[in-house]
C-alpha cells in the first residue's frame, strides 16, 4: 500500500493486489497462509504457506500469525475435523487450526508433530468378495490381500473375527465359517485359513454360500483398550462339481428265459445321490459270463434293469449267476467312486439268475416202432380172453366127434402176440 508516497507492507495476514491503495482493509489471506510483505492475493503461493503440519495459520479476522501446535493437539484445515480427509481439503503445509486429542484418546494419539494417529490403523480392507472353493482342505488366503491392521509405533495387535462378538453370538453362517477356520492364523495376521483336513461345502446343511463378517483389531497387551475401525468382509463358498455317491449299489433279480424285450427285471433300481442334483447317466461296463453280454440294458437315467431289445435269453443248466457291473456319471463328467458309507466303490453290481420256462415235448418228424412177443407191457387181458376162446372151441370139437375116452389134441393155433399189443 502507498501512504504519502511511501510504500508500506500490508498488516500481517493481509494482501494488496492494487497499486496506489492507502490500506489493505478487508483483504485477508485465506486460512493456511502466512501473509507477510508482498502478498498480492488471498492465495499468494507456496512461499506464503504456513509451512508444515506442525504449524497452523488461522487468518480468521483476529489471529493472523503462524502458531506451533500445542501439546496433545493436532492441526486441521479450519472446520475439517477428520484428518483422513486432509489431503483432499488442504495439504499439510496449509493447516489453519488445532484440535485437542483428549476427546478421542481411545482411538488416536497426538505426539506433538501436528498429526493425530490411530492407535490401530486400518491399512487394508477389501470390498471384493473372497472366494473359498469348496472341498479344498486347509485352503488359505493371505491376510495381506484381505484385511490388515497396523498398531501405532509397532504395537502388536490381535485380529478379531466378528469384531469382538462372542462366538456364541455369531450368526449361524459366521459360526459355520469360524468353526472350520484356523483361529491362530487369523488372529495373528488376518489370514483366512481352514483347519488341516477341513474344507467347506457349498451344499452345507445351513445354506451358507455367502457369509458377511465384521473384523477389527485390539492390542495384544491387555493394558491397552484401543480398538481399530471395523472392516466388513464378504466370503463366498465357491461351488465345485461334487461327485455323485452310491446310495443303492447292489441288488439281485431273476428272469425267465425268452422274457420279452424291454421287460423291467425286479422291483429295485440303482441309485446315487448328487449334491448338485445333476442328471445321472448309468452304463453297463462289464457282463460275466460274456455269453450274456447282449441280454440286458440299464436305464440310462433311472437305474432300472431291462431285457435288451432283440435279446434271446436262454436257460442253461448249471449256467450260474450273471453279474453286471454298472457305473454312474453326473452331467459334469464325474463318476461315483464312493458309497454312502464312504467306502470306495467305483461301480455297482446287479446279479441275475435265469429261470427255466416249462415247455411241452415237441415231435420233430415221423417215427415207427415194433414190439416183439414176450415183451413186458402187452395187454394180458386180451391174451386170457383168447386162450379161453380156444379152450371152448376144443370142447365143442370133442363133442361133435363123440370122443370121450381118448383125448385127441386140437389143432395147434398160431397166435401173433404182436398183433394184440
């Protein structure tokens, strides 16, 4: 400003942007600037900034100096209370006020450098859902990519699953996850690790496929009661195709020889349980003996045994039992390898017994035969009657010729015994 032809500096905290002015009234620099001689605007540039985070310059109409932050205080940008926003509202070189740490001592410490520090700082908190693939024992996800807390000045901290909620108060799904996790690994560094030999199941009985849980950290030293901010994580149980499991893997049945094609044999059928309810395909992989290889078929989707089209089932004495081995495959291409008891079972078995069907005798061509005399089986009654007739003729002959005293033998009669039979 110019007074009586002499140039004078504007009062502290003020600027003058016009020549020939006799005062700098109403021209106050913006908060955060330390305006001394030569300031020509409300924001006169870096050389006029307050200097560092340890200092603050109010320029509030009554205070225009550069002040050092007080004990247990931190500097801010005027009305800004949240220091996490400082880089967005003003740089550390343009602080304009100070605030006390007393009311926030449970979360922050103010060591006198102009800043406030969280006792436990959240350095990582992912918002991306974390996938834990099912059926993967001891699966582990490094905590550095999930959630990270850092204690002030090297203070050691414990991570808390559920943000301090007692295990008994966790939700059903949170408890399902926590019960399968390696607690020590999580508490140490936030790693999501399953226990050795333990895996998650997408088809778990609780329906827990997406689990949201809050996490925070506290000092290991029980003398401190500081608590970090809460990080909310979402964990997803990845769905992987599960193998089907045999629930009915054996039955035996019978079949009549020459049974019509497509006849269902017996009342039982093979069955598997598929966790994803996939379509199951059954297929015969072997038949013993090989002679029965084309006699049967298994319903590809219902597990029922049928007589194969065009098959001619033949009974053979001593033929024994026919054994069929069958495999089951889900729509994802996985075969059933175990039964419901957990025992290894790569295929199911059906045993079939062929029954003889009763049939009448069949004459296959002309036939002749001869029965000689004295063969057991001729009709004795006819022979007796014939002999009596011969005796009667002989007596009549005696009477006709008055032969009384001398017996004259009758004529010999030749009998073809064959003709009586």
